[in-house]
C-alpha cells in the first residue's frame, strides 16, 4: 500500500523534473552495456550522485572504472527510485550493484517500518531486473535533522531482513565517520552530505566492494 500510494503521487509530481537527468544516465548505461559484460551500478540518492560529482568536478584525481554506471539522483526517496527502476533496462551484464536509499524518507516522528519495507522491495526488484548481480546495501549514516535512534533502527531492520543475493555493509564507513552513531559536523558540508575529505576516503571503499 505504501509504495502504491507514493507511486501514484510521484507519477504526476516527480516524473517531469527527473526525466532529463534519468535519460542522461540511461544513455551512459546503454553505452556501457555495449562495451562491458561486468557492469557495476551505483543506485540511489545524493550520497552516490554527489560522490560522482566530487570525482568529476573537484579535482580529486580519481575516476570511476569504465564499467561503472551511476543511476542516482539527489533528493530521491524510495518511491522516486521505484519510478526510475520501472524505466531502466534489465540486463544480465550487471554483476554488482551498490545501493544507498531511504535516508530521505526518514522522519524523527514516524515509524521506520514502511521505509525498511520499501528498501527491501527495491532490492527484490533489482534482483529480478539483474539476475546475475550481487547487491550491496550501504548502511545509512547519521544526519543532523534526524534523531540518531531512527537511523540506527532503520539500519537494524534492513540488516535483519536482507534478501538473499544481497548484503548489508556498514563497514564501508569505518575510517570515514566516527563509530558512535552520532552526527559530527566536521565530516559534513551540511546536515546530511559528506565533505570532500570524506568522499575521498569513500572512493576506495566503494571501488573495493565485491
């Protein structure tokens, strides 16, 4: 029910402003499909989209491998990603998926249960679309505008219900963010986005995910 209601709302409100970026990303995906048989997808929200922007535009001296494709958009909630997945081609050439979604659905006053269910649904859809891929769900880190207990609770529910052919990765943040499940502003540029130094550290972590 949760995803159906949001799917209807998003069809009318979300589709038009997203279509340009989505189509640009799909063009890259189509090109990579023609030249690679072991594709990695970075799917989700601004955590992954801004990761790529940092690499491209801030002189970090890093590049994504040519078989990596970014299908992420800043501000995306689960319902937005569901729409984009409906308009993304299936392929057995995709062998690895790195997923980060759900942080923009969080509220300090609402239950995390429907968010956890939505994240699991996204993984089940990805399993069907990309039957040869292993999916790694990157744990959600703390943000200033959400009480830390909500983030921890959501991560716990996702970890406990992770589907087969999927894994839950919280180790990716070791050495990047403090392990105390608290928001530390010195590692961020705002209430949720990481700073350049944090993204530099994240690069090697994401590239090394199997």
